[in-house]
């Protein structure tokens, strides 16, 4: 993979195979990032095909308008590609505003990109001790991790760490942070890391810290709420036979994706009509979810935790279930 990509696409060939790309189809890359998946999709589209790339990260938006280091033209230079500056929870609204009522495929590569973790000034990674905490996907809006740690209640912190980090000692962690901030503002990754490790117990420090940072990031960016909204919209936007392809990287994301594809809801409950037909907009592709092989894992460590799930739009109308 060329160094021109700031994010190496995970399970690229598997994603393309899962999308079953039609040369004249309409597709959506909900998580544009470095554009690796989008460029590969464009490579399989004909002149009448269309691809919409969605991202709210200013770095990704700027990169889509620049050629690669090797001279490959910018994504936005391709007339088949259209960039949407938004959170993917707004996918349906923007597509319909552009006159698109149905699409053949939707791809979502969830979570944080390699670029986010490698850039100290984004404040996503705990390995940069002096980095200021931020963790916003869209730095143009809202407030970052520093402000959240300074202003949120101890009770809310405990809830966030338990819900989004699955941290058992969440109350202890929240209490430690509340005490620490009363003495000194928590502004850097190193400061947060030092305090958090007090409640790590016997857990591997790096794994524990990853979950602490993950919890704050998910909460600040409303990642679970946005994911639910995007999944529900996919049922409305995909045409019959269209495909939803999702890469997830932790159990919270994967549980929502699995439940929606398999059951049509996020609780994992089965509902049927009077004839016994499952009331769900998507049918899961047969077989278990796919994971990267040893070769890809060695080249791209981010692939190790990736799970690929695929749903095919059926004839069931999502509006009847609502």
C-alpha cells in the first residue's frame, strides 16, 4: 500500500466483493477517511456510476481535494465522485437533497483511523504523553476531551466509562479523575493516563488505557447514536438487492451492526408478520463474519480486531416496522 494513503484500507478486497459493485450503480462510502476504499470502488465503476463519500473530519475533506503523492488525481477530480461534508448519521438527508432516492451499496469503516491515532495533535492516542486531549472527529464543532473532563459530573464520567469502555471500576476511575481535576486541570494524554492506571488492576495497561480513551471518544462524538441512525437509514436508502457492508472494531459497534442486520433492531429480538416472514429490512449474508488473515494482520495491525458484516436489502419496507 502506498504511503500516500493516510489510512490503509482494512479487508479491501473482501469489502469490494461484498458490495458486488455494478458498473453503473450508485454507492456510498460513509467513512471516506484517506479515500482508499473509495478509490477502489471508483476503479470498478463505469462512466455512469456514482460514488458519494461522506466524512466530517477536516483532514479527510482536504485530502479528498488533493492528488496523492504519486501524482494520482484527487478524488474530487473524478466526475463520478461527490464529497459530502457531514456525519454519516445525515446520510439520507444529504442524498435525497442531491436527488438520490436509492443506492446499490453502502460501505462503513467504523471507528478511528490510523491517521487519527498517529497524529498527536488530535489527542486520540495515549502514547503521546504531551498531546493535548481533544478526540473530536469534527474539530469545528462541540468541545473536546479536556473540556469534558473539566466540566462533566463524576456520575456521568462513571456512566460513560462503564457503558462505552466496559470498565468495571468505572466509579473508582471517575472519582480519581474528579479528585485530580480539583487540584490541576487535566489537559494532556499523559495526565489522563497516569490517573487512569491507578484503577487498572490486573488488566494489561495498554488494553485498559485503550478502553478509557475509547469511552471518551465514543461519547464525545456520539458514535453509537450516529451508527444507529446510519443503519436505520441504510434500510430506507438501499434498493432491493442493495448491500450494506460494515467493518467494526469493537464489541459495542459490532453488536449494533449484527443485531440490525440479523433482526432489524438493536435489541436482537425477532419479529415476524402474520405469515412468519422476518420483519427486517436486510437479510444477513450466509456464513459468519469475516476477519483479516495473518498476512494482512502483520501488514496492518488495525485489521486484527476488524469484523466484516454484510446485509442484503430485501423487499420488506422499513417504514412498516416503524
